[in-house]
């Protein structure tokens, strides 16, 4: 009993610390909330009742929910934290506090309250089920928002690394043309390294934070050195908790986009832009994202790519995805997107749409008891790309591409944050221009270190 009281005291102190920090930096929530005068009056009247009967759990919960509905999450938390002093071990109270801290982004504190709700003497089956679901969601949210880094080293083989044509004889405006060997499909292998960094800084304002995602990728090919690549991307921006506007379990991120890439040792691509992402936890097992991105792209001509600057222009992409954890073993996901690419010439401008579905399976394998379950990810996808105008050197008709892929990835966790990964995939593209009809089989092995 003494140990449990100490744990509860620790949770209470941690919770109060979050509230104090949030309140110190927050703009007063009622000033920002869209609540009308009737809501404020109802809240004031209910607050007087709470003061008159400070041990009444039902009154305190009603007041906290009303405060939260007007956007004052910290006020709701403070009310319930005070109630814990006179009404400990109440399942509904712990569950409500956990939910509020979850909305504030304080996932560790939220998880402790969800566990307390499930263990409380008066916990009903419904409360236990809700607490279990939110505990899993809080763990997932905590993992997503922590500062994290990953470094991957690997090797990859492709049967058609340069996406070259399969048939050496193509049609150019009705005239048969024999391609040079350099334009044909060419197998090759490469070594690659990638680095990913996620930084999340709590802004102490209604669960808001500032996230920065950095990624870098480099690849060196054994034979086709003009494919050697180096790419860097940065996406920094604030993430806003939408509970202040009455939208529960949702965040909105607004971020900048900065991209750069070189190919074959020459500058190839630069882009800058803006993006926004709406993330919604539909329930503890289901999460969706709606993302809109704009990029202004510039391509640099080089000896091996003398006309790529014709692709200069804006790119706008709208995408959405949904992931659901069916049970501890199986997760399903799907995504769709639409994209517009503008360019200087019509044969480089296009409309594109596509989608993918997949499943992630958690498997028991050697060492999984100590390092975590193995993971098998299976996915398929397809896209359609329609160009604005023809390439006059090839055909009077505009180009249309249809592409599909299938992929499997096995991840085996290892001690000390390491993981081994094996992937195999196949993609196939059909085009009205035979020059762009091709297939490619790829396999890769990699080691990843997570920090």
C-alpha cells in the first residue's frame, strides 16, 4: 500500500510539473477557444459547485470536461489533480486524467494514469478496456515524439538499376530505332548508407511541440557511376494540438521543406516548399494522416543530363493514409495520393495518382523474447501518370505510364538497438512510349542502429 501511494505521489508531482510548465508558456486558453458566453457562464456556475463540494467526483469530472471542451486542458488537469488528494483510487478520475495528458502530449504521465485506472478497485470492464487501448496508444505516441536517430548501412542488387528499356528496338515517330547499350536495362549493385534524425521539442502550450525531421541518403554503384547519389532533406515545423478547437486526438503540423540531390557527382536537384499534416487518432488502434505538400523544384543541367532544367517547376502532392492495429500480431495500412507536376515543357509536366496497401506481421523468432518480435512487412502498390503533352522526338501522342510494385521486408531486432533487414521487391512499368517500359527486381540486406 505504501509503495502504491508513493507511485501515485510521483505521478501527481510529474503531472503538476507538466501543468505548471504548460501554464507558464501558454496563451490563456479561453482567449483562444471558440467558446461562447453560455459556455463560460456554465463553466463559472459549475466551478462554484466544485468549490462548495471539492470531494464530489462527478462534479469535478463534469467541470474538467467542460473546461477541456473550451480548450483549457491545463485547467481541467489542475481540477482533477486537486481532487486526487481527497479521492484517490477512482478509476474514472484516473482515466480522465490520462486522457487529458494524452491530449497534451505528455505520454509517459498519461500512461501511468491509464494503468492506475485499470488497477483501481472500482474499475469496470469498460474502463479497463479503454485504459488498455489508451496505454498502447500512449506508448506509440511517446515513441513517435521522442528524439530519435537511426543509421543504416546496406547493399542492394537491381536487375535494372538504370530503369532502361527492355527492347532494343523502339519506335520514334513511326521509324524503328536501335537503342545504344547504355540505354538498355542494366543490372548493378550498390552500397548505401542512410541517416534519419527526429527531434521533438515540447512547447509547453496545450500539448504543442516543434518537430524537425532530417534525412540523408548516399549510394555508390559498382558499374553505373552516373547513378551515384547523395540526397538530403529537412522538414522543420510546429505541431499544434487541435483539442483547443474542439477536435480531439488530432494534431496539425506546418513545416518547411528543403531538398537537395546530386547524381554522378554533379548537382541535380534543389527544392524548397511548405507542407502541412493532419494526424488523427481515430481510436487507440487506428491512426490516419492527411498531408499536403508544395515544392518549387529546380533541376541542374550536366554533361550526362543536358536538358533536365526543362523539368523546373512546382510540384503539389495531396496524400492520405490509414493504419490499424488489428491485434498484437497484425497491422493493416493503406494510402492514396494525387500529384501535379508543372514543368517548362509539356512533355515533362504530368498528373499522377496512386495508392498502396500492406500488412505488418509481428512474429516470434529466435531472440525475439529478449530483443522484441520479428517484423514482416508486405505491400503492393500502383500508380498512373499522364503527361500534358507529347515528346515530339518520340511520338505525336502524350505519354502515359502505369506502374505497379510488390515488396516484402523482414526486420530482425538485435541487441543494443541494432536490427538486420532483408528486402525483396519487383516493380513493373508499362508506357505508351516503349522507351519507358521496363521491369526491375531488387534485393537488399542492411543493418540499422537506432539511438
